[in-house]
């Protein structure tokens, strides 16, 4: 197996590519100082890799991925050995990075992890477990910080359905109302978060067309 590098890929001469089985698709840009070790490394079309990336064998990177400077994709690991040498038999556990992912500067992805399409890994994070699609993760170890909008996320099917964030807000307020003394009118806690649904015959859409906060009348 040999290296397959597309003719229009732009790779700085200082990037070290060692071993066979490295496939770099069209439109890829790799800045200076990186190290890529095959086999079984695939870098998808239009991916951008900033300086000093460290990519180990059995890494699949999707299309339109951005890697910040000093990102490490480490597939090397060991079996737990005896007490004489705890780092036992060496192996590679594959890493997969979905399309459109952005991994911030100095982040590390550890063996066996998959990162879902459209997700963001914050700078300095250490990713130890799988990341779902369309989320922002950060920290050590990385955890989900927020969910990101996917195409059509604000167009949930079914008439009269709340946008997810509005629904969560209402549930939180209702929970607060249950914990308050019974003499406290619930409408005082919910104000000004009344939700109005409005449908229009001219627009034949099943999505929620208006969610508005209405101030309490004085």
C-alpha cells in the first residue's frame, strides 16, 4: 500500500509522512511541522490542518474538518500488563472524525474515539470517549457543554411543538412553581414566559411559526 496524495493538496514541505497507507484527498491544506504516521490514515476533501499536528495510524478524518495548531490524534495504547511493566502489549485503536468537525488548538483525541459530524472540540480538551453529532465539548476529560443547531433544528415537525430550548425553559419554571408555597400564584412565576402559537393559512408549514415572550399586563 502506498501514499495517495491528491494533486491539488497543499502540504508544507516540513510535514513528515511516514509509512504507507496514507490517503490525502483533494483540497486538503496542511501547515508546517506536522507528523503523520500510516497505515490506514485518511484525510477527507477540503480539510484544513494547522501547524504541528500529530496523527497516528488508523485515523479517518472526514471532509471539511478543521484541526487547530498542535492537535494530537493518538491511537496508540497498551494492554494492562503485570506489575513489572504495566504498559503491556501495544495496539492501535482507531479514531474517526466526522465531516465538518472543528478541533481547537492543543486538543487531544485519545484511542478508540469517534467524533460525530458537525461537532466542535474546544481548545485544550482531552477527548476520552465518543462525541455525538452537533455538540460542543470541552474540558479534561471533555464533556458536552452545549448542543449546536443542525440544519432544520428549528423546524420540528408537528403543529404546536416548542423549540427545544423553549420547552426546557418552561419545564424548569414549572418545576420551580411546584416547589413554591401553595399560596404563591403560579402565573407570577411563569410571567413573562407565556408561549403563543400562531398558524397562518398562507404558509402551509407544520413548523412552529412564532414563539414570543409576552410581558405581563399591568
